[in-house]
C-alpha cells in the first residue's frame, strides 16, 4: 500500500510517456505523408509538482523533433479559494518552460477552462509574447513541400466562447483540417463539420484509474471520450491524458502523456 501511494505521488506524475499514433486521413495531402504533430495538454503549472513533468516533457519533445506542436489548454489552475484571477500567475513560468521546445512549423495553443476561468487575456498575452500563438476561433494554413493543411483552434467550450463556424469559414472545402479544442466531448458537434482530426485534453485520462471501473472523477465534457483514439463518423478524435494534475497532485495507472502523431493519406483515396 505504501509503495503504491508513493508511486502515485512521486513517480507517475513526474514521468511522461510518449504514445505514438499513425493516423490515416482521407483528405490528408499526399505530399505531407509522414508529417508529425506532438500533442501536449493540461499543464496546470505550479512550482512544486507539475513543474517536473513539464520540464521532462520539454526535453522529450525536443528529442522527438516533431514538425508541429499542439497545446490544448489548461496552462494554469484556478485556485480552490480566493480570487480565481490569481491562478493566471502561473502563465509566465509555464510559458518560459514551453518556449524551450523547438519546432519548424510552430507551436500553437488554445485555452482550457482553467485558463478562461482565471484570466484568459493574461494567459493569452503571456503565451503569445513567448512565441506561442493562441488560436481563438481561428485557423491558419500550415505549408510544407508545396502542400498544406489547416490548423484550427477554438475558444474554450465550457467558457462559452466557442464559434466553430468562424474558425472554419476560410478553409476550402477539399482541404484537410486539424482542430484543437480543449474539451473532447465537443467532438459530437464537430463531427457535423468538415474536420478531419480533433485534438483535445481536459480529462487527464481520469488521473486516478482503478482496475475494471471508470475513473472516479471526470470533468464536464470529458465523460464520453475519456482517453485515446475515437472515430465519430468521418471525424477522428484523440484525447490526451495531460501533463499536470488538478485537485490533488496524484496520478494512478495514468501517466502524463506526450502524443506523437504521424499523419498519412488514407490508402482508400
């Protein structure tokens, strides 16, 4: 019992694992076959606990050398008591660590519910000053070798600012789209739109997982698509287990995660 408790407090939360996924998409441009995206989420920066897996993740991502990095929110945590805006003070040290990751096609972010419930303007400004653009119901074209796909990002769903139509409006109908949105269960709505791949976090993978039962606590809009790869009609969804922790600095049977996607054109095309 004591060994298990120590492992869930000191080992599991501090040692991110790398999960590699090959994803075949029908509309993915053949010239970008093999393009890689590293997905990280839910950092919940604090100077005592989450700082350690964030540092480890930065080192591991630099060793992976992805083409692009996607950060799907919750850079800070809303405090249990007092002014929620104080939670945004973690944005600067978190951004300082994340900016150490190097990538040729950019590091892009969306906000999570903790970011929005603390001080979204401060979190956004801090990330962008660190060279990490925040996509707020926006999309950008990512180009390589004469081909391109679109990276779109949404405001946090629980925060009430999401506008998927605005994020997608400039994207040509026949071009591949990767969407970043913090909450995974929003995929049921996204699947009605021409989006190929949704990248999300929010669930922490359950954070504390006991054998044979669902995680004991799952936040709103992360109760259906808890962790891993899903297919919702034509949409592929991946829910990342996150880097940091919330409420208690413990992970059990749920290591912090870096997901490395290798994207390919579907052979059925």
